[in-house]
């Protein structure tokens, strides 16, 4: 699977430079900016349509970070499209210290021609339960669209969660992209805009047994 990370610039500049097949294109937040659902529905803007058209041009999946506005309620989100069709929008589900952006509802996995892709939005990377949920629900790859990285923190979290939950992870942020395999190893890192990562699917299962207290159930007698 060929994954392209677009860490700066917009959709137009990327579309003009596409010369080879790309299975998944990931854009950081700067590519789309703010999207008003109301204006989109009224036809005053067509930002989601631009994402869908780009996915049609590339013939693959496009994941693009954005700030969505629902009648004044702003959220950090990621829109996902494939072959000219919008598959859905995933929101950040955790809000820290009553921040500017509201929390959304639900963690989403998208069934695509490139595989089952789970989406992690921005600071949801700081909450391992998100990646765990994606792994348990059968995601083959987790893609995190981030704003700007804070040193090595996000890379450490990405690698740890990939190892803990057996889920390959990619992070696309402003000016930087990186990926980790299920062994927790850093497989790819680049500050080059439009960089390509050749992703290989990895799925490994193990039986894990644990002894613990509790879960006691007294059997009924006398029947």
C-alpha cells in the first residue's frame, strides 16, 4: 500500500503533482481549514466536494484534517473519501480542559479498497483507548491527523500504541510525517512534503491468559 503524506499546502497543489498511483493520501489540517456544515449544505462552499473529487482523481482514499463548524460548535475532524465518494467524517472525541473545540461522538473505522482504516483525530492520540478500540474492532491501519507535533511525545505515543494493540500507525502533522509497525519500531519519518511510505499489512495474534481476582459467580443448586 502506497501512502502519501501531505504536510503542507492545499488540495490543488497536490492534485497537480500526482503522477503515480497512490492508495491513501493523508492531509494535515492546513489543507482544508474550517468547514461550515451549514454553508456546505447551502452550496455556498464545496470543500468536501473538493476532497471527493481529489479521491476520484487519485483513484484511492483521501483523508483530510479540518475544523468543522456546526452552528457555532467547532470540532477537530477528518473527512474520508474514496473514488469520488465521501465515506464519512470522524471527530476528535476527547476534549481537554474545556478547550476551544468540542468533542464528537464515536470512533470510526472506514472500509476501503486499501483496507479497514481507523481514524484518530488530533489529541485523541493522547488517549490509548482510542487505538485499542480501533484494534479490537478490526482496523488494519490507524491514521492520525495531527496539528503540530510537540517534540518526541507524539512519536513515543504512536510507537507504544502500535506495540500495545498490534496496530500499525501513521501520523500526519504540519511539516512532519511518521509511521510505526506492530513491533513499536519507527518505520518511517520525514519532513518532506508529499513523501511516500510503502506500507505492508501486518496482523499477528496471540493467546494471552491472565489470573485475577473477582468475577465470582456462585452456582445455584437445588434444581
